[in-house]
C-alpha cells in the first residue's frame, strides 16, 4: 500500500524539527563561544573613534577593523538581543584586545569617551576661538567661521544678532574629539544664555539698552581693559561719551574692522571708515568685537558713577582717566608719547 504525501510529511516532521533544533543549538553555542572569547590574549589598549551619528553596524565595523572583535555579524546580533543596538557612545573609546565581546559592548553602550579640555580666554574673537579649536584638533577653523556667520544657524540658537560674535561665552570646556562644530558652538551659546540672567535683562531695559547693545559695549570694555578692577571705569567713560553724543574713539573697534591689520595701528587706520570704526561713526559699532566674560557684561550694565570722558594706557595694563580733553592730552604726553620715543 502506498504511503500518502501527507503521511510522509508527518513522519518527516519530527526529523525536520530535530534537525532545526540541532542547527539552532550549534548557532547558539557558536554565539555563546563568541560572546565569552576575547579577540586576542594581550592587554594592549586600543583607542577607537566612533564618529557622532554612527550606526551600530558602523561601530561594529570600526571595532572589527581595530581587531577588538572578530565578527561584525555576531556582535550586531548580540547587540540586538541585548537591546543595545540603538545606544552607542560617540567619541574616542578605549578598549583592550583581551576584552570579551560582552565587555566591548558594555564600553560601546555605556562607556565614557575621552574628553579634551580647552579654555577659551575672555575677549577672544570668533576667529581666535576657531584657531584655538583647530590647534587642539577639536574643530575645523573654516567650519567654525562659516557657522558663526550662517544666519539660519545663528537664528536657530536664538541670539539677538546675525552673527555669533559676542555670544560664545569664554570658559573652560571639555569635548570628545569628533564633536560636531554645531554642537560646540551651541554649548557655548547656551552657557552665555545662563550668564545673561533675567535680572540683567531688567537692568538693560531700565538703561534703555537692548541685549545686543549690552554685548557690544561689554566686548569693547573687555578688549580695552587690561586690569579687571578698571572695567567699571572704562564702561563709565563709554556711557558718558554715548550720553554726550561723543564718538567712542576706541582703538579695538577700529582694529576689528580691518582685514589686513599687522599689529601696528596707524592714523590712516583711524580714518578708514568701516561699520566698526568708532572714530568715524557715532554710537556703538554694528556688532560685538569679541566675546566678553561675565564681569565685562556686568560692567557694561553697572558702570562706575564717575564723570570721566577719556582714558589713556600707562603701558602696564592700567589707565589714566580724565574729565577734560586738556587733562587727557597731558596724560597722553606723559605716557604714550614718552613711550613712543623710547
């Protein structure tokens, strides 16, 4: 009697199931062995840079290329099983060759990337910040400059200007290498926003100043002041001159507007009209000339109550302040002309 097709299938089914279980068992055993077996026996440290935005597969490929793991496919599978394939740390991560894939996955998902500390001095311009970041290999100079002048990007950070000059708060920061320039600039702006408190906004309104006015004036105070104790006095001079409709006549504003400044400020520079030249134009320049610190911002809003209209450098970081032009010219003759003749 012939055995029907259905009957044959029923007799083969147990064998198929057993074979499938056998194959699955082999796969599971292989996965288990992979999971507990290091890629190598040495304890050498290997630093692998995981770019921001990398997929889990991309990270696995980088680890495999660095010989931290031996199988991209099995590592990705274990990441999915553990529910960690969507959670990886970007930046420079440290691994050892004798780590098991389980330990590697823990570092990849929960480890801390190397952070590089950098201090941005008060009064640095965007160009100086970009150069500093590039020297530390933390950002691309051209990208920093382009973003700082990108109107759409600047608008997304909600600052009261078309450029980021003045709003990149000077402080000490730490970033992992590979951090996008957008993220670096955003963090510096966020720090600035914490410094420019609601109380300072109230004070600015009371003085008839916009937030941008405050930052512009603070940037000039920052660049003019060699001695921290004089910030309030320098601010007072500029407030007094603004009130009397005098030109500010600030050298740092002139320098900022020059494209070819070589360090030697000449009379021809003072006469060259630019939107930043406060010798040729009344009022504040069109924008900040640097990124001021908290004390200069505060000085711009709380000037000393003095009648000074002039100041001249002594050459040691401090200034002589004067009420009249006659007094000022005497001070110039005493300090600047004598210094120039040496």
